[in-house]
């Protein structure tokens, strides 16, 4: 594989460009390669992507110390076609226990809300916006979470939808695998999952969005 530009602080970069196989290669340089269970390689956006069909599909990135983060940014580029019937449907999470530990990016069934929740011993906090994601088409969702700056926020493409400050830090579970569609209920095409161990600037979020959607416009 040829050398390529790596975004600063990126610790997980799954672009799902491999045309076959069950390994999702991490391009961050940290070697956090994932394993795909059931999700299908599909052509999407004029390239390879991963389709989760909503039944028995998920992917998993193994435990790594680098995921024990107090400041981070999550970005996902996806097109959600359907979510499960009830409650919170996990799209990206570390082991999560309601009001105990962990974090999750989820959609509220049947498609009414995009929410990032983090739990601590005794409670939970969240940032969210209300939208039927199954009608949104391709979306870039960005979550920024910072214990050092005491805030979290969530972005829809280039628009910040909600901020919370101060925040209560999430409680870390003992191990940190990361699950994609861990609830195995989301039907979506996924083109990118990135996690950074730092907080991106608004300018970086906008630049990423323009880059990704420039590509979408060219390739759809
Ligand atoms: Ca399936």
C-alpha cells in the first residue's frame, strides 16, 4: 500500500475501499483493523463501501489503549435507509451500559433523532438533533467530545446542531472494542468512519465536509 496523507491525531480511519474480504483496514497508521461480520461490500459513491442490511450485520474494531480518550472527534459518512423498530439503535459505540459506562452514537427508532450519549456511574448526558435520518440521504455526522475543554457537540454536515457544556466525563469500561452497527439493526451504506484523539476545529469539519460532499457530487 502506498504512503498517503494522514490527518493529525486520527486513530481510526476506515474507508471500506477494499473490494472483498472481511477485514476493514485502518488507514490511520495505528493498525486498528476491524473485522466485518455479515455486512456486504457494495459500490457506492462510485467507490467501494459497506452495506449493513439491518439483519445480523456488524463490524468490530478490537480493544486498543489509544481508544481510552478524554478528548476525541468522531466522523461518519453514511446513508441510512432504515433503523430498527424501537428505542436507541447503536451505530458506533464502545461497550455501553445505560447510566454506567461508555458512549454511543445512535439513531432513535423509527428514524426521528441522531444522538450521541455518554454514560457515567449514575447517569448519562447527550447531544442530539431531531431528524428522520432515513430520509436525509448522505450525511456527515461529527461528534466532538472534550473533557479538557468541558464540552461536547454534534454536527450535521457543516452545521453545529447542539452543544453541551460543562459535561460529566464518561466512565471507561475495562476494554474498548469499537462496534459499528453493534445493535445489528441499522440498514445503511457506510463510506467512512474516523476517530481522532483530539477535537477538530470548526474549520476542519467544514473542510472535511466540503471534501466528502464534493466527492459525492462528482461520483453520484
Ligand atoms: Ca445481513
